[in-house]
C-alpha cells in the first residue's frame, strides 16, 4: 500500500512515516514505479511505533522494541526492563508536573487579580521574584 493509505491504517501522519523511514525505524519496499510500498510487516511496525510513542517510549527505545519484536528468541525480561524504565521516566515527569502545579498555584495565590498593574505572576516571569521562595497557596 502507498504511504497515504499506510498513514490512514496506522493513525500516523505521512510526515511521521517518512521521518521513521529516514531514521531507519521502518524500511518501506519500493514498487516498480519507485513509490513506497508498505506491506503487512511495515504496517505492524508502524502500529507498534504509534502505540509505543503514545506510551512515552523514546525513539531509541522504539528501535529496541522493534528489534525485540522481530527476534523470535527474545527474552520477555528485556521488554519488561524497557517498559519499567519508561514507567520510571513517566513517574519523574509526573513529579515535575506536580512541582510545576504547586509553583503556579503559589503564583496565582500571590497575584491580587484586581485593577492594579502590579502582578506577582509577571514579576516572577521577569525574574523579580525567586519562584522557590513563594509561599504555598
């Protein structure tokens, strides 16, 4: 199938599929006319990539997952290890987002929100207030 149809089948954009091909994650066959030709193997790889990216796996991790999927002698512990590392990265991002949430709540709590021009949020963004010294809202 052509790249447009492959995009529809996998939910990926044509641009993303071309990028994955450029970096060697997927290798499309070529039809006699020189156009890309995606078969069942490539569609499976693209679907795996779409799902893995949705779950937060990086491109190199995706490459490892594709390699493991293609290896009939793989050990599931290797896949589990990749997923566990990804879970830890997701948890770290959640912690960062919670800290960001606390910081924003504090800034909002310090902003009077009235008709006066003075604003703790703008002062902080401009570097006039040390964000670490803000009280919890």
